[in-house]
C-alpha cells in the first residue's frame, strides 16, 4: 500500500473524517480505509494519530456488533490490527 500523507494533529484528522457513529456501509468503508492507511504508518504515528486510530477502531467495532451480516474476515482483520 502506498504511503498516504495524513494529517498529524487530532483536529485536522477530525476535519478529514469527523468522528461519528457509523450508520451505513459507506461510512464503515470510509472509516476502514482510513484505519488501514493509519495502520500502514503505525511505526511513525503521532500521539494524536494513535488516539484517532483507537477511536476509529472503537466506532468500527460498534458498527460491526450491530451489523451481523459483515464478513468474519473484516471483523478478524480489525481485531488483529491493534
């Protein structure tokens, strides 16, 4: 995966992807994509990026709990990326 330049501060990350409860498949996909981009840079994350990543994982997990039709693969991927 190519390295994507992501905001380094919490307010700028929130501007890029406002932290809200995920209520749709498209919201889930957007949050998952950003999570994967942050994970790709996991050794270089700022404190703000780490906190934002933790929040995204929480929001994704909540959505997955309420959406039983999600694949087992997507749920296991999220659990193995901490």
